[in-house]
C-alpha cells in the first residue's frame, strides 16, 4: 500500500477521554473547535495560516463567544479535521488509501488551497493521488470504497470519475503487461496442478483475462455499476470477461441467488437490477445457466417486469444451451403447481421468435434501432437440442400431480414442428404423465398420445410401449404395426405403406361415420388389458416367423419379388383377440392406404374404406398376397 508522510514535527496532539483533543504546548490554547461530539483545544495562528475557512470563522467571532467555533458539516468528521489540524501545525501525519480521500475533502472544505499558501494540503494530496494512489490497482479500489460516505463532495471534486477511470484503464490493460498484485482465488482445473497434490487447486499461472473480477466484487453496487460501465465503454475487455465479472459479483452479493428469501428482498433488489442492466447484449457472452439463476432470483424477489422480461428474452435467444435443471423454476407457495411452466413457455416463445426476420435492440441506452436478420436464423441443430430439452422438462414436470393436461399439451405442442429423429424422450414424458395422472379422461389421454409418432420410437421404446397398460389400445396397435414394419425391413422384405385405418386411429374426428362407430371408438381410446397385450405380441411374433419362412422359401425358389401382405390366418387370429372384430378387420383391410403417421395427421373417415376395396388394393398395387 502506498503512503505519504507530511510534516516533520513530533506528534503533540493528545487525547483526554473520547471526545477531547488538545495540543501539548507551553502556549495555552486560544480557540476551541467543535467537530460533532469532539472538542479540539487549538491555537488560532497555525489554523489561520493554512485555512481560509478558519480565517473567516475566527474573524467573525464576537465578544460573547470569543473562543469557540463549530464546523459540524466538515466531510470526514473529526478524524479528517485532525489530519488537517496536524498539517497546520507541521506535525507528522501519514496519508494512505484509507484516509486520503477524507483528508482531501476536509481540506477542500477548509479552503486549504494555493490561494492561502503555496504547497498547501490540497495540492500535496492531489499529487499523491495522481502519482501513487491512482497508479496502484488495489489502492484505487480501496480509495473508491472510502468515497461512498463522501460522495457529494467527491463528485464535486471529480475524485470518483478519476478513480473509476484509473480502475477501468487497468482492467483494460493487456494481460501480458499486468505486473501488479491482484486477487484470484478461484480453483483451477486439476490438469493445471500437475502431480503436486499439495497445491489444493491453486498454483502460479499466467495472468488470466478475468484477473480483475474478484477485486471489483468488493465494491458496493452503485460504484460497481459505474466501474463496469466504464470498462464496457472502453471496448477493450471481451464480453465474456464482463460476463464472468457479473457472475462473480452475483455469487458474492447474491449468495444462494437461486432461492433468495423475501426478507432479503430490499437488500438484493438493487444488486439484481444492476447486474441485469450491465449484461452484455451479445449472444453467448453470458451462460444460459447464469441467466436462468438470475431469473429465478428475480421471480423470488418479485422484481420489476422489465428485468424479468429482459432475462426471458436473453434466455430464449440461447435456450439450446440450457439444461433441464436450470429450467425447473419453483413456484411460490401460493400457487398450485410445483414448477413455473408459464415462464418456460415464455422463454420458448422467445426462442421461436428469434427465427423471425428482424429484431430490435437497444443502442447507447436510449436509441432503438432495428437490425435485419436473414430468415430461418435458427439452425436445425438448435431446434433439435431445444426439442430434446423440452422432452426432458416435460418428463420432470409430469410428476407434478397438479399439472393439468392442457398445460402439458400446450408446452409439448410448441415444439411439435421441431425435427426429432427419435420420440423416445417424448414417449417417456407421456408415460410419466399418464402414470401420475390416472384420473384424466379418455379424450385427454388420446390427445396427449397423439403428440407421439410411433414410427420414431426405438426398439427398446416399442418393447416398453407394447407392455404399457397406460396407453390407449390404438397406440399399442400402432406400435405393433411398426414393429412388423421393422421386422420386414430387417428380413429384406419391402416396407409396407401405413394402413389408412391405423392413421385414422389418431384422428380427432371421424367425419360422417363418427356416429356409427361410437362404441368401437371408445374401445380404442380405452387402455389395453394385460391379456390383450400378451396375445397381440404373441400373434405378432408368429406373424414375423411366418413371413421370414416364406421369404426364405421364395429365395430358395429364385423368387425375388418382395411381399408386404401379412398372413391372412395370422391376421384373422389377431382380429379375434380385440374388442371389436369389425374395426380391426378394417385396419388391416385398408393396408392399401397411403401416407405416413405423424401422431396428429389425417382426418379421413374410418368407414370410407370397404372390405372389397381393401381386397382389390394389393392387385392394383402389383403386390402378391400370400394365402
């Protein structure tokens, strides 16, 4: 720490109790100066020789109060006045980062400038500040901290701006030129420690780019805001380093800021608002995890809508980087659901809006400009990552018994158009929801299962689904069909088109024939029993073996024509196992229908395909039916 000694005489100031100071001298004191509760017994001449303010006060003394003056408003109080008084007497006084600002403000208040005497206290302190204090990293930070109780005077003297500029300039220095002391206590990665197990994560290393962030975390929020804003204006420090600084400050000033108690709201509100205000606008400069922790703190503190809106927007623009644990935002005790799904929907909406062809951003704090972006700015990879993230999130919130089917559906449908090679994650979420919400209606169960595309389930997921007694019978049949498709593909047979009636199983409406099939529709929407599932699986296995054997026979006979028609006897046996033989026969007789299953496509009538049309379809397609 830098210091400066003024004066050469030994210290002759003495104390008597806590509130009395006097000068040990052969001359009796002729003036009493009151500074707050402290009384100074001094001499007029030394004080008047250095201070224009004391000259006026002493000159204005009247006969009734000829030896007492009061200067209660002096900045720095009795401590700062004592330094100035000692300087007037030529007594040795030591100035350092902790007392120099108070002494400077008090000297200015007392008028101890060059107009009174050359080389006065104001001049000497200014030289010390500019030549030593502001050139020292840690001393500059200490000095800035001491300015808080003296801000009105420090602002008038431009001490705050000078100190902030000095700190910002040093923080913006190229790391290869940093040769001063700084604090860097964060643990390093294990690889940096080599084989020395006694380093405990710390070791000598090259100066990191964010070497300055921990020292600045000692500043109060108002001063911190000014320093970071000054660093950003210089446009030298990277946005990533700014983001790391804000993260370190939040960790220090908002301890446990994911779950701040309401009793601490007033203490943390300004800190949170300041951090949000200072966030770099460039995408990727702040981690999504950190932004979500700030959002949780903002919701916990019930902060202003503007701060929450900004955080939601920022998170939405880089949602693909989030983890499911980050998105699990607890609701308040007054709400019924366990997690705040509404906020996640807002974030997801912002993610989808970033695919638009324009955006607005704030420039220089007050000017709004529109920046054009090419359409389709979201990459397919980003959409895929967000779709997987939503699947994981749905699986977590599905455990909440108070979560309504409409809320579950609303969130899932927001990403229904996103590319997903596999629907295993979505199936897991649906299964979890059905497990923890057994009382939902058949129509709600049907709508939820329509989210899933059975073609995109893995073999393991299909194996689980065909044994899942929570799924509607229509979904089980679809899964069994696509297992047959997979079996055909693996055995070299051609992959059949999806039967039209199986597509119709997922339709929301069955057109004009709806009234005629009301009873069977309710059967399909109901869950399959364990016996039905076992029987369906057994017959499907027999069907696979039969197809495989016939394929081998055709290969031995030199017949290379691939067949897709299932064995009629096997089909007939499967029909008999179901609730309605009539509806199941329509499923398989409509194999000639075209299209692909998409969980929610097609609203064609189930009764529009007759048995005769189904029988003639294979011959029209040029396919061979095996009898």
